[in-house]
C-alpha cells in the first residue's frame, strides 16, 4: 500500500487553522468529511477521540497520527495537515507536532489499517522528508514530495 492510494490533494491542509489537539483532530475529520467519503462525521470523530484518550498518537519527531475505525467509511482514508506553529500533542518524546496524519478505516479492515499506519510511520521518521513536507506551501507540492519519497522508498 502506498500513501497515494489513501491520500488525495483535497485531503491535505496547509496550514491547519487550529492550535489545540482535540480541535485539530476535529478539523482533520472535517477535511475527510468534505471529501464526501465519510458517512457519519460524528461517529468517526468520537472513534478517533476515544482512541486518543487511551494514548496520545503523537509518535515523536513532530508527527502525530490520530486514527480510528468507523462504519462511516468504506475503505482506508488518510488526511494530512501541517500546522503553522508547533502544537502540543502530548507526544511520546514530549516535543510539539507539525505534521498531523489522520488515518481512518472501516471496522473490518484491521490489516490494511495497520499497514497504512506502519507505512506512514516508516516514511515520517526520515528527517529530510519531514522537513520537506513542513516547508511546503500548497497541497500539490505535498503530493509531489510524498510521491517522490515513496518512489525512493520502494527502490530500497
């Protein structure tokens, strides 16, 4: 699975408007809702916030990957937001976040959901890649940066 299989330009937001973790998650769910691939926005928001309450999805290195499963989606979907300024996400490394990936999937697709989480995590741990994403100004450039990195990643 490639990230471009689950992420589209209309689900990339630069910059995110909110500066608080829960509001950012709500904004990200709204991005997916606007792409018309979401059947029940409130159900998905609750699932993601419930998951976040168990343990922060701020994985460190300026990255957060809030995620959840819901009957409100038919397939694995991702959105990416880049914050204007670093945001406290109660990350594992206690550092603020700049890149927020929202990953959602149906309740019956655990395997693909975990593969997508793993793919995002592996690619995001490359510092130069994170910096290129943070420094992009428009969604089309984000898509180009991700495509380029995935091509490099698949060659290794």
